[in-house]
C-alpha cells in the first residue's frame, strides 16, 4: 500500500467531513497518429493536473462518469473496474468504431484531492488497459483491467530441443553480422541453421574476429528435452 504520510491525504483521512472533495482523473490513449488522449474527470469544472511533454498544464474536462466496484481475485491480483461514461460525443463514438471499441488501449486512473493538485505524491494511481467495451445509446461502459487473460498466449513460447528460436543477428541472438560476410570462420556469417552446432561455429567466428564470444551460450534450444513417446 502506498505511504501517504506527509501529504494532504494523511490529513484528509483524519477528518470527519472533507472540505475539499476527492476527484477522479481518467486518461485514455487512442492509437491515432500521433496518439490522441482523452482526459476526463467527474469534477464539476476543468482540472489542471501535471504538465505535458511541452511543459504546458494538462487539463481534464468534466464528464458524466460513474465508477463501478473494484473487483479483484482472492489473492488480490488482476483488479478490474468498470467506468460508465455518459453523453459520448460523435468523435468518441467514431474512435470506438474505428479502433475496435478501444480494447487494449492504455488507461491511467488517478484519485486525487482537489486541495492537493500540486502534490504528485498525494494520489492513488492505477494503470491498465480496456478489456471490454459496451455501448448503449450514448452510454459507454469500459471495463479496465491490468491483464486481459483472454488474450494471453500460454505457453508464451515453444520449447524445442535442437532448434534456436532467436532471429539470427537480432538482439536476443547478439551475433554481429559483418558487411561482406564470407560464411567461413574469421570472415563472418550472414545465415544460421539455428542448430547448436551452427551456434558453436558462430562463436568460433566471434573469437576469430576478436569479438566477445556469445555463442553457443545464447542458443535458445533445450537439448535436454526428451522426445515424446508415441501413443
């Protein structure tokens, strides 16, 4: 849990009644080129909070917003929250249509107090993505989650005994392909069969070219895996 000691939140938590309300600030990034950001708040007027990349104040505009319950598993992970946005304009509806309901776009939710807008430590923040979108008339219901399990591939990669899955010359492989490679040790290689033997030969070439030997240590196969038994 975040430590709010020394901030206005600590003072507000000890009050029986708040003189200044807590407000929600919501930022949604739409994948236009360049990206567009919707910044809305449930407050009754514009809220200036933080600055943008140009050093200009960032404004959140009032919108009819209602929050649902914050749902999470018993272990406390994978929280979900539903945000209902009313009076959606034509621009937002067009973006929903064009970008698949804004599913998977980043969302940042902040809870701040209107008396502490200049204190970046006096905020509670959740970063997530839109997992589901429902539209009814001019009401939009966004379900925000930190992980969309329906789109997680499991397992995330295949484990092969004798085949490396790194792209040859890519950052995971790390092999430096020289211009005019001769495909012999000392002259560099511009291809690899992605076998353990070829990986070792590329390592010998690195040594011959006075480079740090990365191979076959970077080999991505798992030679210890045994083949399956036919049924």
